[in-house]
């Protein structure tokens, strides 16, 4: 059974949230009436119950609006400034809303009890404004602290999930690179090159070693410069370029690559996916294009589906999509037309 958390209580999309608010308001209203304060009666009980319920709904709504999408990945100075600004805005908005709700309740009570409505506001200002302000401000401050704690817990959860995803990603990436098929083809190509073209064989070995070095050094990182990832892709694709000369082409157009960062080894998964699932002949070569557009790096290839499709679990793309969502807050977009396969990977500035 899933454990109920404070985050669940504050999530107004769930019925549990509203039930908790109603029960809390009911308990406070009953306690207030039973304490025998002032002229507590049924009217006081009902008005206090509705006032508390509405205030809680309004406070939590604005709290979610201001704090739910908070980003802790920025610098400490920026985070501190944003917390102060949003906290101040939260207090100001909720105080205003609370005042409006309170006065509406007071006017409703006066109307029900047959009192002079013109005396409601002066009476509030003279007798209860100070107590109302102190109690409301205390409640709002406590609520804001709760929201910040929830955000902090969410950030810790996100970091833990990211670590788990990175371990899975590293494991899958290494498995893809050391699988027998990849090694067999690479070693077979290397064996033939040693006999026919020693210089090319040496280049092949250097590219192969640089690929494994890059994966081992960078797979655990959250981001790397796009220029470094593209250099890695060029080395990775170089193996196929040597092995399948004239059958596969790679076109890279990213003049502004030095302005962006990207998830390490992410482009390799997309390039590998294109090579793995498409035919490539000298008559009908496979062309993979990589370019930047609208704060994305796009990997696009002509679709040449194999007659006998390779069984795929799509774990690589699924895991990549999850890591992209966690780190960038955006989605990996996959589009497929009758002639093109397009993947759009969010860039980090």
C-alpha cells in the first residue's frame, strides 16, 4: 500500500487534499465554539468553518502556483533570490485574498444577525484587525515553509531517481557497446584492415579506444558540451564509415554547438538506433543528419526499413527519454513519417 505523503495532501488534484482541508477546518471550528469564546453559536461555527476551508483552498492553490515548478538546479544566489521573491509574493497575495474572504464572512454574519452593515469595517479595523493580521501572517509563513520543505524533498527524490537512471543508462550503454555483435563486427573489420591497410587499422583502433574512454568517463555526468558529444559521435560513426564505406553518411551542421550542453552519450543512442533499424547499401545509402534547431539537437535519417525487422525492446530510447525528462524538464520528441525518422533532443544552455 502506497504511503500518503505531505505532497499528496498539498496536491489539490487529489480528493484527499480537499478532505483533509475540510476535516481540519471542521476540527478548528468545533474547538473554537466549544471554547466558549465571544458569542459563539451555530452562525459563528458555520461561518468559521467555511472561512477556514476557503482560505486553505486559496492558500494551497497559490502555494502550488508559486512553488510547484521551482527549479533548484540554478546557482545558490539565484535560488535564494527566487525563494525570497516568491515567498513575499505568496504572503502578499494570500493576505489580500484572506482579507477579502474574512470581510465577506463578517458582512454575511452581520446581515444574518440583522446588524448595521456600515459598522462592520470600522469594527474590524478597531477591534480585530491586529489579531487577524498576526494570526493570518503566522499561518501563511508556516504554510510557505511547508511548501519549501516539500520542494526540498522533491529535489532530493529527483536527485536519487537521477542517480538510479544514470546507473541503468550506464549499464545499458556499456552492454550495447560490448555486446558480441558489436565486438564481432569491430574485430572482424580490424582483422581485415590489419592485413590490407595498417594505417587505417591504427585509426580504427584509436577511434574504438576513444569511444570506450568517452563512455566510461562521461556516462555518469548530467551534461557535457555539445561540441564534445559531436566529436565523440564522429569517432563512433568513424567505425561504421570505415566498415561500410559508401553505405552510411553522417552530416553534422551545428555551428553554434559551443553554446550548448547535452546529456552524454545521448546522440550515440539515436545514431545507433538509426543504423540498427535501417538498410544501407551503396545504391540506397543511409544518411543521418544532426543539426540544432529551436533549442533542440535534431537527429534525422531517411527511413529504409529492413525486410526482416530486428527485434528491439526500445529500452535505450525509453531510458534516454526518462533521463531527458528528469534533467531538462522537457521530453525527447520522436516523429516518424513514411520516409523520415526524426528525434528531437532538448539542449541545455
